[in-house]
């Protein structure tokens, strides 16, 4: 416990302290005699930071929303005991077993302009080819689609567990009342999946904030396109390429604040539910 506290919370405290200085790298010692908020003021006025915050929010919202909707749809299909249930479950769960590195390389090939599978498929329809990861208008959507492909299976499992925990007599009661299958799920079943929805949303939002590994593996450490630049990639670039350590620490603290803004309400919700 002491080692974890020193390594994790001590590191967070040290990073936050550095963000109040003008520390620029290993060749000098941090000056703690003049602590201020200059790095944060600079960050809030920096167009690059504003762009990365915008991209981060777009990634989080679009990725989380579509992944949850797709996961819920798949969970309902599996809960209805459709044909090939096991095969569908395996197909959507398999990407979850892959790391961000493998997923990034897989989709790098899939999006290839000349011989990628995506352009080959849409070419049958007379469309394309498109430069999915080279076009600034398409690259963010391409990244989000790849992440949805990887994590929709997770959302499916969470919602399926929630559906299977509900008593079967609710379906029978709704059927006796003459409710259609759609109305039964929309008005009776889905409102009871609040706990599953909250849990899935929090985990997916955290994964969206951790998309640095995916972007790094697909584009390289310092070649992430501006259209997909997020706070995590900007933080690493400022620290290791430009040696702006205090500025990078301020960006990291902003990213930490966003993470806490997601986790804190969730922990409060779990506490109210008696799960903590």
C-alpha cells in the first residue's frame, strides 16, 4: 500500500507541483520559490490545447454514445436467443482481447488507400477510394469507428448481464397487457438498466481518455494528425519532444481533472446504491 501511495499519489502530487513552476527539463532543477498559475493561463490561451480539448470531448461523447447504443442493441438480440447467438457473441468479444497496439496496426491496414479492406468493400458500391487516415475530415471519424469496433463487445456484455438479471415475469406481464416487444424494452426493460448504463459509460469514457496508445501505435509519437490530437498526445509531445515539462504537467493535470470529473460522480452514485 505504501509503495502504491508513493508511486501513484506521490507522482500525481509531484506532477501537480511541477505544473506551478517553470521547469523545462532534466538539465535544471525546479524552482519552487515562485509558484504560480502561468502554465494553466498559457494552456487556456493556447489554440493547440483548445483544439485537443475539443477533439477529446468529441472522441469521448461520440465513441461512448455509439458504443453503448450498439452494445445495447446486440445485448437485446442475444437476450432474445436468436440463431447463431454464440457466434455473434464471439465475434464481438474477440476485439476486446486485443491490445490498442494490435488494433491500431489492424486498422492501419484496413484503412490503407491502395489495398485496404475498407476501400475494397466500398469500391464494390462504386465509392472511394478514400484516404481515411490522411484526410483531416475523415481521420477522427476513422479512429472513433475503430475504437467502437473494439469496445462494442464490452458494452454488449455489460448490458446482457443487466438484462439477464431481470425477472422473466416482467416480459409476461407486458405481453398480457398487450405491449409490443419494442414498447416492452423501451418503457419497461431499458429504464431498469440504469446501473449497467452508468457502469458502461464510465469505463468507456475512461478508455476514450486513454486512446493515446491507439493513436501512438497508428501514427507514431510525434506524427499524430492535428484533427485527432488529444490532450494525452499533446502532453507527451510537450514533455519529450519540446522539453516543456511544466507545461506538459499542467496539461496532465487538466487531463486528471477530466478523469476525476467522470469518476467522482460515479463513485458517489455507487456509494448511494450501497455498492461501496
